[in-house]
């Protein structure tokens, strides 16, 4: 892991993982998407979340969110993009797993945030964390969370080895549009 330079100015922003719900033109069921955004508070991320939603604006809502602070023994730090060298050994990965329960119509999903040097390792770590018995577990989606809104997301080794897990800070039905 590359050490953080003392010259870097740490942005006083938080990284949030947000599950959005809403309608799509012509759709018969509610659609969902997962976004990661930066903001001082979850409330300050609402304009960004609205601008990133691909469905109908009316009825857009937040189903859950989590502030990401510590992942796999690393502290998440936000810095100006122009203050990074881009050579971090590890990255934060978003992994969306899918699987099936016999007798149910809908595919089940499990979201994970992991730290890993590659997608292959990130996928393996995420699979190890899904404890529900499922059939045909597979990776549906993935993304490295490295640059957002003009900032870089860096990892700093946490001496306490903390990991926040994936329990949401809040879940419910919060209409934002």
C-alpha cells in the first residue's frame, strides 16, 4: 500500500454507498440501482443522486445508504485527484453478486465492498462473505471506486484493522424527487 504523502490535503467529505429505487418508462416493477457519492452528509448527496438516476424522476427514492469509513483493515480517505500518484496497490471494489433460491421467481442479490489488488481477488472475497445458501451464485456487476466528483478515494492502513461491514446506516423509503 502506498503511504499517504504529508502534502495531501484530505477533503472533509464522506463516501456513501446508496441504493436508489424508482420507476423506468415501460417497466412493470420498481427498478433499483446502486450509486457511490461524496458529500458532507447524505442530504448533500441528493442532487448528485438525482442527476445519476436513469429512470423517471418522479418517485425516485433512497432505499438504503451506508457511509463507508473502514473496509478490510483500511481507512477510506478522500483527497483532491491532482494530489495522487495513481499507484495504489489496493483498490476499493464494489461487487454485486446474484444467486437463486429454489422455488422463487426473482434473482437474489448481495452487495459487498472489498479491498483487493484485482477484480479476481475482490470477487473471491465477496463470494466468501455471502453466507446464504444459494444456487448458481455469480458476479453480476463490479466497479473499482477510485475517482469521484474530482476527488480520489484512497486507502490508509488502519492500525485497528476495522471493517464496517455492509449493514446499512439507514433503510426505508425516502422520496427525493
